[in-house]
């Protein structure tokens, strides 16, 4: 009791997650500082009770201290004598408390209780392995023998120093060790993406009911959507599994038939050996079902996660001065030519999210966060029944392209079904400011509008500018996980508006040049004429990149002065306005595609003698142009053309400005005009072979 007396001291909180449960343990550092470390080895269970209709159970174990679950074991399926062999440890501040061990049966809906046991920590011998066989008991159960759980427990004393600096150093060291434990439990080596495409020639013993597919990789399970019972159902769903160092290599797929609410029947199974799937390549799998007939077709992609890491907030790599200096030295400009593919290092602190959407019926969500940078994909643990989760995790990524975008997505865990989308944020790496903690508002899935809630991140990126510049002129890394594009009226209208904006900008520039030819402003036209003559006369090729340099410098000065181009803000529209907008968008798109197609077809028909007169005329013009460019330098030809353009309005004020090439192409029929009655008649009149 003397060792555990209260005193004014520093308090260090260790927060980490094992599986889907959150550990929150507080250790008081006393004067004199002394603490205990409890190490537990969960070995096995014996003769556990039956909780499933098939005569077995799917047991897992929860460890609770001070009313909080600090560890949850893996699930062992269909076994009454499971073997876990899992070891973990935690700091303990009070030995006069009980450690509760509870066993549950994993079900799709509610997990069934299989019994519990307790151990008083003061009964354990210090610095000695205590082998315990704990019988399970449930006061609400009529079963006399519920089996037992075998565990090894050892309790060790950790002495500290009275000096605060050494106490802090010891606690930080312990915190780093806990962080390393978290890394091993959460960091996966690869991500398995499974896209369920379809079923082929599936058995149909009855017309009623539904079909669905269950995938399982170790403890991870996903269930597809229900599909009406047909011989060739189309699902087109994607699921993501995480693969750890010690996880199994066999991906299991089961086809199930469902009639009513509870009547389910397995129609067949198949397996995929992931050790034979090549990395970063999409592989099409068509497997015949065992114990049944028919086939399942799905795509499997195995993406590696190399150079990434996960740690606690208290063990962020760049927060340590020595580690930060090492990274700065690694990406120093003097070492630019070493390992050009290693562009930089990104550290992301996922602090918390606030005011998320409620995805469950109880008005809460089970949020977890997914971070994607290129083909690297990491994920936080799930925090259950909250709209304001706090993850306090640190993720690190190798930067392969400084132009990549960090995508942070929040999902709601939905059991073995695909998770529900809650919000998304996209952050270009070049926009990151070092060490700033920012609350980013969440956006919708297409990043087009705001969603509910925000996420607080702290970002830090270190990169080598020379390697980043070299990488800019190389092909982008191919994404191995891409969503299939879907039709969207909103996206169509936005893209048409973008094309219209670009078209207006080009037409505005051409109109400005035309006004110079028309002498609408004498001063402007005279200045343009002099610039044209001097430029053509003294033109050298170096002037082209020089002009681009001056253009970039001009825009940079405008950018530094605060000048910003204002885009048109979209206003809320009523139903009729939206209908008219869709009609106008479709008509504009139709006309635009028609003009592009006609332009290309007219050029093609000029050279294939669709209209012999026009092809012959083009042939004659090209012969004359060949002779002129052979004997006369191109500088003089351009100069004569420009002088004629500028003086045409002065020589004849009533002349109409035109483009001779476009005027010629308007006489050439497109493919549609060739098959139309008017086009065919004109073509037959000029083509003797058509008669």
C-alpha cells in the first residue's frame, strides 16, 4: 500500500489499440517512482461450451482491467479447444484490483457469452511465471462445466529514479516499446483487393430466394450484397483485406443461398492461394465451386505496402530531433544523385474527427480512417459508437512522387459488409505546411461538395527538390486500385462548362487578334503591326522559350501581387432550371462532338478524293506551296502574309475578313453529308464513276 500512495507527479497515458478494441491505461509516476509490468501469455482454451447450431463455437477472449477492455484476442473458428498463443503486456499502478477474463462466441449479429474468470493481481508472485488454469463460470447459465482457459502471467517491478528527467526518460522508453507492440499488431505487409464480378451457371433448385458470397481471409470476413436467384448473377463489388506477416495465404469464397430470414444453405466453396498471386498485378480468377456446380468470377490484386509504418502519437518519428536530422540529411541537396526514386518522407498525424454523420440506427457510427498515397494504403483502428473519434496515430509514407495527393477517407465499419462512406479529404503534398495542425472539412465521395464533420491532421513532408524535379519528367506510377467510372449528370454539366470556358478564352484571343487586323484601334493595330514585322524579320528559335519564360514571369508577378482569377460560383437551381440545364448540356455536347467529327472527316475526305474537284484543287495548291517554299524562305512568306492581313482593311475598308483554309473545308462534305440525299447528289454530279 505504501508503494501505491498518491503523490503529486507526472501522469503518462498510453493509448493503443489491439484489433478493434481501444486500450487506455494511465500510469502514475510516484516519488519514489515505482511501477509494475504485467505480461500475459494467452495459451489455449479447453472444453469450451457450444454456442453455435453446428455443435461448435468461434471463441475469442477479452481482458478487462478497471472496467476497460485493454486486449482482445483473435477469433478461432469452429473449435472448442482453441489455441491462441498470444503475448502482450501493460503497466499496472494498483495490485489490489482484479483482472477479468471473458470468453465470447463470435456471431454476425450479437456475440454470445461463454463464461468468465478473474485473477487478483496481488495474488501473483513477483518476477515469476505464474501458470494458471482458470475455470470459466457464468451465474446466468445452467451449465456446470464451461471449460477453462490456460494463461501464463508474470508481474515484474520497475524501479525509477527520483529525478524527474530520468523518470521521463524511462517512461518515454516504455512508451516507445508499447508503440513498437502496436506496430507489430497493426501494420500489414500488403493489401488484398477482391472484386466479385459474377457467377456462372449456378445451381437453381428453386426460383425464390437470394444469393450472396462470403469471402474470408483469416479473421477478416466480408459478405456481398444479396442478389436475386439467377443462373448468372452480376455483383461487381469490391472488398479489401489486410495481409499480415503471419496471416494465412488462403482466401476462401463461399456461395450461399438464402430463403426467408434464417434459412441459409451453402451451395459451394472455392479457395485462392495468395502466395501464387503476383504483386501489383490484377489476376482474373474463375473457380469451379466445390461440393456444388457453377463458377465464381472475381479479380484479385495484391498490393505491397513497403516503407510505411504506424505508431502512437507519443512516438512520432519526426518529433525526435535525431530522427528528423537523419531524414533531413537523407534528402539533402548534396545527396540528390543517390537513389533518385526515393523522393521524400511523409508523416501524418491522425488526431481526431468531429461531428461525423450518424451511420447506425442508434445515432452513432463506428468510424475508422483510411489513408492512401499512391498505391500505399494504411488504416486506423475502429472506435465504436461515437461521432467524435480520437485515433491519435502517426503514419509514415515514402514519397515517390511529390505531385501525389494524400487521400484521407473516413468509413463506418459495418460488420462483414462493405463499410459506409462518411467523408473524404484530398491534400496535395506540395500544399503541406510543416507541422501545422489543421482541421480539414470533410467532403463528399467525388470531392465536389462538403459533407458533415471535419478531421484534424498534422502533416509534415521532407523531400529532395532535385529528385522531385527528375521524377516530374517520368511516367506517373500506375494506380492498381481504381474505381469504375459512372455516369453523372452533374459531372457531365461541369465538364461541358469547362470546355465552354476554354473555348471562350480561345475565341476571345482570336477576336483580339482579329480586331488588330480590322484596325478598330489605330494605336493598338499599329503597335501590333510593328511588333509582327520586327519579330518575323529578326526571328530566331531561342525567342520561343524566351517568350514562355516572360509569360511565366508575368503571371508570377500577378500571383505575388494577389491577383486571382475568380471562377463563377454555382447557384442553387430549381427543378425546372436543372432540367433545362441538362437539356442545354446535352445539346451543347451534341453540337460540339458534331463539329469535331465534321472537322476531322472533312480533312480526311480532302485527301481520299471523295469530291474529285476539291481534292484536285487541294493538290494544285499544295504543288504551288511546295514550289514557293522551295525557292522563297519561309520568313518572307510569313511576312508577306502578315502585311497582306494588316493592310487588307486599309486597302479595302468594306472587305470581309476570312480564313481561306476554313472556307475551303466548309465545301468538303463530312461522312454524314456524303450519305445524305443532298450530299450524295452533289457527289454524284462531280464523280463520273457514280453515274
